């Protein structure tokens, strides 16, 4: 991952990642998902990253969505 991408969200629920990505996309914010869950036991997190210049806006949108 390039150094100008920052993590803005992490969860272990796949559906929440899809919702957050949709919210960000609607606002024109590109995001990247990195799935760090174990495939067999499903522990670990799925993380969403955005470019550094979008971190504050993305964080605000996520917080406002109350997920």
C-alpha cells in the first residue's frame, strides 16, 4: 500500500464494509479494502483505506452514518 493511503475504518463484518464503501463512493471518495480475516475461522478485520487528502471527510461521513 502506498504511503499516502490511510485507514479510516475496520470491522469484522463484510456487509458493513460494503455499506461504508458505498457511502464513500457516493461522495466521490475512492477507497481500497484490505481483508485481513482468516479464511477458515473468520477472525481478524477488514480495513478500508482512503487517500490522505480524503481522511477527514471520509471519517466524518463514516461517523455520521452511525455504523
